[in-house]
């Protein structure tokens, strides 16, 4: 029981440090993070188009 409380307190203590580090990364290297977001957006668009093409193929085959 005590170990669980201790680990919970450690998580609470470390959370501000982790958030501060993330904020630092976004402020210091925004271009790196923006490139990552842009890349993920491109991948999602590609997957969406791929799925739409498959769906259209299935509908054509059903006719």
C-alpha cells in the first residue's frame, strides 16, 4: 500500500518537469515538431484516399 502511494507521489512530482521539458522542446525546436505534424497529416490523407479508393472499388464490383 505504501509503495503505491509513493509511486503516485513520484508521478505527481515528475509531471511538471515533464511538461516543462515538452514546452521547452516546442519553443526551442518548433520546426522539428511542425515537420512531424505535417508528415503525419500527409500520411493520414494518403490513408484516407486509399480507403476511399477501396470503398469505390467494392461499390463498382457490387454493381
